[in-house]
């Protein structure tokens, strides 16, 4: 599978064209870059769905163990994925500037960061017993969660190496590459889950049923398979003949690693802030009962799927804007940054009606429990409003990542999520301070308030401030 010309960041546009023609040209580039990213993101989400469904068919304890384990590794992984997210705009910027000789050295510094992240993440995942004790799980669920994390930890090196190599392929505009290998991982995960969860008996070969722990082994093996396949592809591909991991090896460079961390750490912390907020909301809602939590989780799951479209658009924006900035085409970058706001509003006008009009059907699709359906239906109405500001904020923050502007956006998200959303949500949900306790809708109202703040501040940041080192947006 060789990337075609349409997979790559396209040449600079003709500035003699009208603004409308240039805008449409840039939107076409976003579609070329973003469509494979969307498929890759959905494939990665499918792995979680497969684990949940198949573990749930094993037993309730297995499902709970896998769910608890995933809630512990997902925030950690997203943090390191965010840190390594500095590679895409850096490599894309090098390509835009025609500095191809800097691409592999930058890639290697990212790999060194991934190696350090592997050590930290593995140590965290194999030492979660104190956390599981604090959660006061029943003995069976705790054993399953601990075994699942121990098995999952074996695949962490492959997962972070794949993430670092994605910085190379996406940075070069070849977003179809990771799409293909993400699909490989998902396709493998299904039969491997079946074998490890339920056991396998074929002539003389016998593998005992592992239940939820088997999900961890299946995920690790599928991650290693996809990563090894990617390494083989990069070594044999004609497109990557000029980019050799071994031939272009460089030693760790403190200055460049520091530069990548300066860009990537705020991205990592931003992603951690967001995902940890949703984890905290689930914990806060637990005292309201299983019915409330179930309704909340249904709405959160649906909105997470819809979120993949604006997220993929945002990741494509980061790539394209960093390319244009590297090529010193600041006018085109500014045009794309501003026109992306129209795209964000357009996507929200698609997502919001889906949630509002289809709220009863969506709730019934997930559960036959009428009480859960009632709660989910109410929350879907709020989630429709939530979509508008959520799409705008993720678009704006990715625009600024394309400009390598990550520190202040991180602080904006910290203020919006932890300074506004969580405390306001707690008050609206449980206290009489502002109104009668609202229950679960209180947190979704707070989400709207917090993300409105983020969307406004990030949009003002784009229009009014000068990102460090680049022309004003």
C-alpha cells in the first residue's frame, strides 16, 4: 500500500485565485487528510467496544474488571499520546519548509520520548494495586482488573512506538498509513479476544479461558502485530526510501527533545485534563445510582462517537496549518484558520440535530430499561447544545497546535474544565446553592458552561493574539 499523491500535503495554492476558491482548495486538503484519520479513530474506538461486549458476555465481573482497567490506562495513554503529538506539526513544518533532512532526526527524538514514556507507563500499570484497593472493588473484580492491566502492559512499548511512528507518517501527509494499520489491529483484536477470553482447544493445543484478563493479552498481541507490520512497511515502501529509521539513526539530542517536550507536554496535559474530567463526573454520579450512571454513560458513548468527526478535522487542521506555516505561507494559514470556524459550526449543525431529534431512538438502541431511557433522553437534549461549543473548541485548539501554540490553550482548558465545569457541575447536581439539585443534568449543564468558556477564549486567542514565533492568526 503506497501512499498516492492525494495522500500527501498538497503544494501551496495559487494566490491569484479568489478567496472562495482558495478556501475550497484548503477544505479539500482537510478532507484528504482527515478522512483516513477519522477511520483510524473509529477503528481504535471499535477495539474498546469489542472488549466491552465480549468481556460482558463472559461475566459481569469480567466486564467490570476490564472497564476499571481501561479507565486507568486510557488517561495515561492519552497523556503520552498528547506529548508525542508534538511530532506531527514539527515534521509537517519541516516538510513545508523543505527541510527534509530534519525529519528523521526529529522522528528519532520522538522515539526516545516514547521509550521513556514506555518505562513510566508500564511501571504505573503494573503497580495499580493501591488504586484498586482505594476503589473498594470486590475481590474477583480486583483480580481481573489487575491481571488485565498486567497483560495490557506488555503491549505498551508497541503502542507508544506506533504513536511515535504516526508522527512521521501523518507529518508527511500520509494519513492513510495509520488508518490501514489501525484497521489491522481492530480486525485481529476480535478473534484474539475470542481465543483468550473464552479459551481455545484445537487437537493438542489448549488455551484456558482467561475471561477479562484475556482482553489485555489480545490487545497487546494486536498492538505488536500492527507495529511490526508498520515497521516492515516503512522499511520496504518506495515512498519511504529516503526516510530510513536505521540508516538515519541519530543519538538523543537534549535540545531537540526539550523542544518537542515544550510543545508536547501542554498537549498531553490538555488531553489528560479532559479525559480525567469525564472520569471524575462518572465517579461523582455514582451515588445517584446505577440507573443514572447508565443513562449518563449512554449519552457519553454516543457523543464520543460523534466527536470523532470534529476531532479528525482538528488533527487534519494541525497538519495542514503547520505545513503552511513551515512554508511561510502565513496568508493561507490565516485563511484556513479562520474558515475552519465555519466548518466547525457546520459540523455542529449536523451533530446537534442527530442528538436532539434521535434522542428517544438512541436511548432505546442502548437499553430496554424505561427508567434509563428517560434519563438518557433528557441528557441527549443537553448534549445537543453541548455539541455546538465542543466542536468549536476542539477545532480552535487544533488550529493553535498547528501554530505550535499549546501552553496558553492548555491553561484555558484547565480553567474551563477544572475551574468551571467540575465545581459548577457538583453544585448544580447536589447542592441547593443556585437551584434545587438537578441530578445528572447538572453536570451536562456545567459541561455546556465550561466548553462555552473554552470555545470563546480559544476563538479570541486565534483572532486577537500572536502565536509565539509565527505570524498573527
